[in-house]
């Protein structure tokens, strides 16, 4: 989210749909904005009028806008084929691993998460996966040969854009299919509050196109429910209703939803979607460790993906939970000593903490927070 905190609060819902939004040619796809400026639509508020330095996707730059629309097949979403998602049981905690260094043995874990953009690299002008198959992938990151692998598609924009630019020419989906992964979580192409809504719709379509290409190649996928306006949540409700095969859905809590007030709103919206579509969802929380007690017992299941045990182990710290709080203490090793034992203990203890008892009753703020 761009801008300072005061501006961010002003641009967030709740509020009525802007009175000029229904007149827009994209209102059917967009649903309008509902911020603290009810008299103005997104083009009134955020469009620069065609400044060549602006990189937003906007019809006020006609030539560039036509190129972007051709690239994604327009801002329709009814032409996205059904996404494939295999029935897979995920543990309540999945450790995020960034590399296999400083360890000598394979980590014992039922399931691990990896960054797909660290698996791929550009070599001789081609975007290729360094590991050629699933076994090589697991041994490269030093995990058990039997471990399930989730590819966490959320990342910084530069990695997402590189994936987007090479994905078709180098059959990236086909390469992923050869890695024997259990789930690929959709890329989090940016959803900003202070840009024309055409930019958000373009990025939503890009995520779904990436997932559709992976599905076609036989990869099981999960959408990342990116949203900034109530209409965005309404879109996901309709999309999940139309795709009953999708059970696992993800939310990235590492950016705007790191704020607890906004994170609780997002959780409430997914709970509402469960009611609207009439089936339970398995929520994957990316970097949302602070919310595990808020989601426990309220979804069909939940899974936390974060790299806390991995990162703390690299600094040779040991997990010492204090009730619902996470705490890390210094430990000591010899110079150059592998961190296998520390990391294994940390991941096992952290997994037990995540799977701890659910709260006796729903916190009141969960009941009252509005979206």
C-alpha cells in the first residue's frame, strides 16, 4: 500500500460506493470504490491524465492500455478455465526454507514451503529451474525425499515480473510440473489503494492466468485472495462458488494485513465467504503467525507458512514460547558447526505451538470487526 498512514486510512473502506462509479464502463467488473471520498471515482482521484512516467494500467494511456489488455485477454474473468487443486492434507505449520546451507543432513518435515523464484534463474537468456526434478529439488534444499513441497508464489514485484515475462516462452508451468510439488500458491501481483482500479483488475487477472497455466500443466494451485475493497471480496466469493474444487486458499499477511485491525477484517471476510458459498475452506496464512489463535477452529483447517524457525535457527536462536507469545533465546554452537539440530528442534517446537489449543470462545473483536 502506497502513501502515509493517514492517507491509507482515508482510502480504505468502509464507505458508500462512489456516486460516479456506476457510470464507469468497468463498474460491472470492478464493483466500485468505497473509501472516504464518496464523490469521486478512482480515475478522478488517482489518474495522472496520461503522464508517460506513470506505470499504472489505465485507459488514459490508450496505446499502453491496449497492449496490456491484449496481453491478458481483457478484463473479463469468465474466460479463466477451472483451476486444478488436488485433495491434499496440509499440516497446521509448514516451515518456509530459503536455502539449504549451514546444514549437513536432510530436514525431517512432512511438508515444506519454498520460493519458486529462487528455484528458477536466467541462464543463457532462458528462465530455467536449477533442480531438474522433484528429487533434486528436495536434495538441493536438504529436506527428506518424502517431504511434500508447497511453492509460495508471493514475493517482491521484481521476481513476479520476471516470472511473468518468461512464463510462456520458456514453459515455466511445464518445468514446475516436473518438480513434484503439492501446491503452488498464486503470485501476489500488487493491489494498491491509490491507483486506478484498472491496475488492480489487471493484476488480479495476471494471477489467475498464471494459476490457469500451471493447472493446465498438471500442477495443483491455490489462489491468493488479494483484496482492498468489498467488491474484491465479493469477486472471490463468486469465484470460489464457481470453482467448488478449490478448498485451499491463501492470504498474504506480510504487507497491509500485518496491521492487526486489517488482518482481522480479512479473516472475517473469508469466514463470510465460507457462509456464502456453503462449504468450509482451508486457509493458508502466509506470514500470519499472530493470527493462529484467531483462525483455529473457524475454518475446515488452517496452515501457517512462515520462515521464523528457519531464520532464527540461522542466527542460532532457540524457540521458547510463552503462552500465546513467540520468544527466541540465544544458543551457542562451535564456529562452523551445522545448525541441523537447532533447526529441527525449532521447527518441531514451533509446529507444536501453532497446533496448540484453540481459544475457548471467539474473541469479541473477531465478532465486531467490520470489513
